C-alpha cells in the first residue's frame, strides 16, 4: 500500500465521518432552537395566565401559525 493510497483512503473515510457529524450537529441545533421556542411560549403563556389573560394564554399555546399554512 503506497502513501498516496493510504492518504486517499484515510481522506475518504474522514470525509464520511465529517458529513455524518455535520448532519448530526445540524439536527441537534434545530432541536435546540425548537426546545427554546417551546419553553419561551410556555413561559409567556404562564405569565399571561398569571395576569388573568387566560384566553390569550390558551391561544398562544394552541394556535401555531405554521399549522394554518397548507
């Protein structure tokens, strides 16, 4: 096995690992953003409910704008 063959094989293998890691990190980042948005909505709804705006709190938690887009 020559150095060029070893380099090519190693490079191909590490590129595949990088692609998997990049995809994994992208999915984790989107999940983290989704979790933060959900937590923010829950906090806002709790505060609205505490202030007596129960209808608005319910609307905040149940009416998602992306559900209306079809």
